[in-house]
């Protein structure tokens, strides 16, 4: 599902940017610049979505037992949860790149 959201976000942003202009009237260099800018925007959106999901998931798992302030245990749990989330995402990305390179 995360890969679907990533692909969907990237496609949405690319389509939005390209439909605002007549892509065929651009030089090849300009087309490359537009695509690079769109890719950058898509990556930023994907990162924002990932951070929101990670925050919500880790907060739900770790927080809420000590009232309106995080205690030491909750802070530690949040830090470890975020570390695991990011490590898992990195592992998945590396594995996908490996599979794409071998196919």
C-alpha cells in the first residue's frame, strides 16, 4: 500500500505540473528540467506523507499513558519506533532497487 501511495503521489504531481504547460513546446533541456522539478516535488510529498504516517503510528503505539506530557518511557518508545520505521523503509527501498537492477 505504501508503494501504491508513493506511485500515486508521484504520478499526481507529475500530471499536475505537466498539464499546466504545453510540454511539447519545450526544448528537451526544458523538458528534463520540468521532469526533474516534478520528481523533486513528488519526493518531497512522499517524504511528508511518510513522516505523517510514522508520527501517527508511533504516537498511537507509545503515547497517551502519562497524561498531557510524554514521560521518559514514552519518549524512548517514540525514538525507537521512529528508528525502526526509518530502517524498515530504507531496507525496503534497497531491496526494491536490487530487484529492479536484477530484472
